[in-house]
C-alpha cells in the first residue's frame, strides 16, 4: 500500500519526528532524561497463541533504544520506581484494576584474589557461565507484582504469586550480554516465564519481565534527513531505525473473565504508567547498592527518595503525546490520569497536524477540516460498534473488545481493523482484508500503528466525507516506509522475540551469523 501524495506524507512524517524517537520513546522533555521509567509501547490484545483464546495479553515496554552492547551495566529497571498497568472495565475513565511492578537489584559481590589484602569485587555483572542457560551473575534482578482493585493507591492490594510454590518474588533474566556469557539466551530467558495465581481469579495467568528485541518499526533516519525516503516505494523491515535496538517488556497474560465485569460488557480500556517518589536527595558519599550475604541492605546509595508516588510517564494508544499533544503540555500529559483528559480535548477535536498541512499545501494537501469527531473516536471513546463501551467517558487509553475473537497469526492484517470500514464509513466485518481484532481495537505487536494513525489523521474513518478518497471511492493506507508485521514476532507468549546479543561472537570468539 502506498501514499499518493508525497508532500502529504512528508509533512505528516516531519510532524511525527519533531518530538518522537519512536512510538513513545523520549517523547516529552522530562522523560527524555529518565529512560528507565520511559514507557515506549503498550500492547493489549486477545491472545492468539493456540489454545489461549480465553486470555488477554498486556505488554508494557520501558527503557527505550537499548543498544545491545550497552555494558557494563546494561539496562536494569529502576528499583526506586513504580511501574503499573491500569484497566478500566466500565468506561468511566477510572482504573478498576492496577497491576503494580516493583524491582530490586542485588549485587552479589563476586570477589577474586588479585594480591591485595582482600579479595576485590569484579567490575562486571557476570563471570563465565555454568552452562548454556545458567550465567554466573554479579547482579541479580528480582521483582514483585501486586493487584490493586479500585483506586491505584487504595488499600485493596494482594500479591500475584508463582503457581509453582507460591512465591511472591520473581526473577528477571539479565539482559542479553552476549553469546559467550549466555550461549543459549532464549532457553535461559524462557525459564522465567511463570504461571501465576492472580488474586480472586479462577484460572492461572502468565508473567514474564525481561529484555526483548524492539518490536516497533519506524523510518526515523530518513525522516530526520529532510524526509529522505520514497513514499511510493512500499515498506520494508530494513527501513526501521529501531531494528537494531532492544527494550524491556513487562508482559502479563490474564483470563478475560478476570478483567471484565460481565459478559454483557466485554470492552476494557488500559494504559501503563511509571511513577517516582516526589522527593529525591543525592548522597555525596554513596555506600553502594543492596548487597547479598549481609544482615541488612546498604540503604544509603547514590540517592534517597521519599514522599508520595508522582506519575512521570503515561501511555495508552501509541503516538498520542507525539503528534496530538502540544510540546508545552507533554510533561503535563505524562503526569495526568484519563479522568482528567478534558484539559487536552482541544488537541483531539481540533488537531494541529491537519491545520499545518492545509497551511503549507492548501487544497493540494486535501486534508479534512476541523473539528474532527473521527479522531475523538479513535483516541478518546473507541469506535462505535467496535470497542466503545456504553456511557463512555471520553479519555485517552487503549480500548479492546474482548468478545471479538483473536485473529490467528497467519491471517492477521498489519493495517489492523482499518479495512473493516467501507468508503461510506460503515463497519462491514466481511470486507476483504478486514481484521477487527487489530488496532485500534487493542493493539498487537504486528499492527503497523504509524501507518494506521497517519491514515486516520488523513480521514480514513470519515467515510464519504473523506476528501482523500480516489475517484472510485476507495482510499489508501498511508505509510512511513517501515514495515510492521506479525511475521516479525513469535506466536507464543510473550510474543516479542529474544533480544539482540551484545556480542554476536560465539564462545570461541568466532563471529556467528547475525541474529
């Protein structure tokens, strides 16, 4: 699929590049300085792994643009932070369920004799492995997950536990240091996919937290280079600037019955946030991090934080903070909650991008005029008869109709549900290429959200009122040139593939084929 107006794509892509480095990578001034709590992508979809049709998968990605060779410390998540996934199951813009993730990083103080009076700690986070799937780690990463029912800071909190043994503490696999340190990284990481007991849920879910290969595709380099791309040249995997990056995923698979209030109301909304303590004091004489084998942890590290949790990152639907919210309100949006989204309504009803297109290209741009009720449906309420809950309160989040069955991987369309709409704007599930289980009905890893959202901005959901239709009454999906497709992912939980190794060499130092 291609765009028929090169100038239109150029400005749309340029506007996308002003603040974004990918889906939501460093999208606001404050969060750009705090990557460990920067939410990059959020996925929510009916699980399409065989035999898992009764489950929803939630994946929150954090810590963007990780270079695989980013040692010696790599990309541990922040033990001073609170990472959360919120679910609204009645459409009132307030969370009903919140999954809270907290992390602990422990240094094991592996020491070796060097001729000094005492054995000295090594400077690396690992030593040679015991075997292909058992690295020797100098830093251990663990985490807990709690389920809060009702207000996120309420008292109704219970631990999610390992179905095998009942422990409330889980292990996060170390990042993919390289093939010498961890010869079989996939086998190693898969050991930490857990079956978990979720409080008051009759069926076990699944849990994985760890580094994955970046799954979001966007043609950034050419966009920054004065739109140095061919908008008529189609899409390809090599065009993505993030193809050689990793990211950290918080993945949770939950039975649908544990997320919805009743079968008669199957639509849920969700978003992910990260929070830091309100106060931070830097220690001029840090004693070091928590250490194993001691009677008490070293509590006086490089910083001491306290006070109320303060939200610093927020992500529901992709690209909202990049191409919808004004630059002076981006930090405010990251700190806000959906119930307060009325303060941002003008950005959606009267988006700036179409106005910029008209101002620069006039009638040649042919973009729909404001106000734009179709964008309100895509971002704030869900689309009627697809994923809009009854009596919905307009608010930005990712919405999913759990009653629409998952589309098997082999049949998924990377333009999501876009082709389910006729040129007259009607929803027809029998349309050729229609895939109602895709974005904007939730979001799967293979959904090409950049192309879909560019198309929505240019009037895809306006039907007969869309000025970008061809004379025959059809309209096209616009593209940034980078391919997003289900073939780039696994078809089993946690779907995102194993991360790129920091070193492609094998244990003998001889280069292996690229991953």
